[in-house]
């Protein structure tokens, strides 16, 4: 089972997520994202210093975005 990226951010931070994705679209990538995300199990975790970049198709057309992070911690609730 997979979780669409748009559902991995809480509703209250969707605007923040949209602003982050616009920054990536405008600049090609960012390497300073930090924020709370939701795993498919419902557990919350904090991503730190993530890199997010644009994915381009064979003809250079935008196809989506990808992210990579090595630093995270579970949120205790």
C-alpha cells in the first residue's frame, strides 16, 4: 500500500507544502526542507534537511517531484 505525497502532510500545513513545491518548481530543487509528515500507518515524523527536486521527462517536460532525506525523528504523541 502506498500513500500519495499530498496526503502525507496534515491539512493545516497544506499551504506550506504547496509553497515548498512551488519553490522546487521555480528553482529546480531545494535542500533545506524540514517539516512534519504522516506515514501511511498514521504515525507522524519530522523530516530534517530534505532535498526535493523536479523530475523531468525525456523531452524535458515536468513529470513530478522527488525527495530524499536521511535525517528524521518520530513525533511522540
